[in-house]
C-alpha cells in the first residue's frame, strides 16, 4: 500500500498526535473512567431486568412474543 493514501495519512495524523500527547492521555483516561462509571450506574439503578421480573425463567421469548402479538 502506498504511503500517500488518504487512509494512511489519517492514521499517521492520529498516531503522531496521540504519541506526542501528555496531558491528553490523562484527560482521555478520565473521560473513559467517567463513561464506565456512568454506564455501570445507569445499568444497575435505572434499567432493572424487566424480563426477570415479569417472565418465568426459560420462558422469556414466549413472554416477549405474547406482549408483541397481544397488545
């Protein structure tokens, strides 16, 4: 693959940029940790397992089908 293709130039731009970052690495780490915490908290506290509460174990597909077909 020639070195002057668009994909190679874009990859090279990002590779050099991330390689030379110092403060940016710390900021990216903070962002990733915050997103991880936010999504874990959202999953645990705001999105309960609806099927576990309303369907019998092993019969989840039947419950979903009945709810879709019989509104």
